[in-house]
């Protein structure tokens, strides 16, 4: 007599936990493309902690299955009990079961443990055409299906489960999915991978009202590749993992389907086997770039702006000491106004920083702006007249940094403030070297400023800021990296304009 169907829609992980603990009950594939091996890769690719209870050992590769060995079912029971007696399981994926005794063992364990999410991939026939479930076990499998929340057959398996011929059209496949959902009470994932044509749709089917509608279709394009070994295993284990987190089958499928398409599209990169190769489970994970790589990219972007700075009359006059005092006074007056806004932006960086060390660095830099650098400006400006008021370039720079601080991205904000460290330190060091080479002539009007920006403390702070931005950039997504580069380049250009502002003001 069939067991009652698994009831309700599995819920997401409780607050405070975001790593699903997922158990795969399936066969082993020594070539790594299907079964337990594919399941563990798929679970890891979606942020889960994977566990495995092995139902069968296969001798197979990308060209087919050569042999199958099913260990005693009693040993499978020991594996299952060993895991569930110690570890809380958030989701279970069931794959190859092999024979009737294995199915009965899994059924008994499911009745006892009742996992929150059960995804059953009725592995009956391999992609290569090799049979992976004994015919005598089909009746036992049908009795196991109602204990699943989601069943994920391919079209030949779906036909076998409902006693028909493999569907040749999408409507026929959906009809068979409805029949299986009605018979089991579970949600059925109908997959269009075995159909002809450029489209490759999938659909969630449930006749018990557990979905927003009886059939939820998700369309997609067919990926032209021979590397589909383990596709069904990978899909079902990914669905179990994502469902444990999201608690919504439709949202889970919308997450998993594009990932699987990318795994198929990038499968050629693996160059595994001479037959039906595996999918690329970690196509979305980029190798970590070496330390300093992102900073080097930014430094390349800054070169033209540095060249423009050194070509300015203001910088040349500053180095020689011939700069008109009124131009330097305007520059310092604007810099004092700028530092007031800049210190606030650095305080915002401190609030967003992911570590205590970075919080302290940005907070200290903010304080440095107000207590040290501004003191030089106040001491100079207190004895020399300078026109006040926020200049247009100063306003544009502060507005740019404020916008970066409001973006919500710590990495983008850090990249935006970096030029005020990096370009100032570079320019200050070069000008100070020229100043020293001249023999420090008496009466050089701007010696105090040149010594301040060549200070080793400021140089060390600059190195720290560069390291922080480099680390953030190496961890960032392509989209966030692009935003960081844009913010950095805009700040570099504003540095050029800031140094040139006294000429425009005159």
C-alpha cells in the first residue's frame, strides 16, 4: 500500500544559517561526471555542505557504464543512520538506487527521518542508454515516489513511470508530468532536454495546489554540446540545495536553470573524456587573481591623469617655488573645504568596512584630515588673505565622493577615495625629491607643504589604502569591479582639475 505523500511546501533555512546541509543518496561515478561526484560538486557550487551515502558502485566513464556493484543494503542503512544520528539534514537528493532492497532501505529511513526537502531523481537509464535500475525494482520505486517533494525524471524515465511511450512534444510531456504529479502528490519537474528543437523548456507541475499555478514553465535555449554527462544529477542536487535556502520551487528553478545552462556552455573547458563529457559545475567561480593585480589595473588607469598633473603650471610652479602666492592660497582654501567633506566620506568608509582593522584605518584617516592636514592649511591661511567659498571643482569632487559613499558598496567607495591618497603621495614624493635635489634653497615658499606630503606616515597610509582597495577589487564581481574602476578614474580626473582650479579661478 503506497505511503501518504510528503505534505506541504518545504520552508527555507532558519534565520542565521545560510549553508544548507544536503545529503545525496546515490551511486558513485569514478569518472566524476555523474552520481555522487556530480551531486557534491553541484551542492558546493550553490553554497551547500554536501554529504553522501553511496547506494552503488559503478565502473563507468564518459563513454558508458561497464559494470555496477550494489553493496549490501544493510551497509547503506548504516551510512544513513550514521549521518542522520549526528547531523541535522536540511535537504536530501536521491539518485541511483539500483535494486529493490536499496529502495526499501531508503524508504524506511525517509519514514523515520522525514527530511524537510526531498528531491528524487528516478535514475533508471543513463544518458549513454545503459540501464541503472533493475526492472524488478520499478514497483518499489513507484511506492517510494510519494515521499518526495520534487521528482525530476528525464522524458524516457517519465514515460516509464506513467506507463507510456517517451513524449515527442512538449504538451505530451506536460500531460505525463500531470499524471505523475496526480499519482504521487509530489511536484514534478518536467524537463525538455530530450525534445528536438532550439528551445529547452522546463516546467514544475503539481496538481495539489502547492504551486502558484498547476504548471509553472521556465523557458530556455538548447545548448549545443555533447557534454551532458551527469546533467540530471547536477540539476536535482542543485534544486535540493537552493530549495533548502529559498523554500520556493519556482524561485529555485529560476536560480538553477541559468546556472546549468552556463555549466553546459562552458563544459568544453574541462576537456574530460572522449565521449559524453561532464558539465562545468564551477563555471561561475573565477580563479582568485594574484595579490596586487587589481591595484595594478587601477595604476594603469591613473597614468594619463598623473602625466596631466605633472604638466600643469600649478605643479611646475609649486616645485620651483615660483608659484604665485594667491594661487597657492586659493588651492589651500579649497583643500580645507574639500577635507571637511572628505573626512566625512572616510568616516562612512569606516562604517561600511568589513573588518575592525579597516574600520580603524578609515576612522584614523578621517581624524588625520581634520587634525593634521587641516592644521597646515589653517596656519598658512591665517596669515594670508584668500578668497573663500566652495569652488565648482571642489564641489564636484565632494559630490562625487558623497555619491560613492551612498552607493552602498564599500569597494566602490574605497576605490573613489584612493586617488586622494595615491596621487597625492606620488606627486608629493616626486616634488619633494626635486626639492631636495635643488639643495633646499632658503626661502622656498612651499617647503612645509612638500615635506608634509612626502611624510613616511602618509606614504604608509597610502600603501594600506592601496592594499585595501586591491583586496576588495579581487573579491568583487565583474560588475562591481567595473564600478570601482569608474569611480577611481573619475576621482583621478577630479584630482587633475583640482590642481588646475587656481588657474581657472584667476
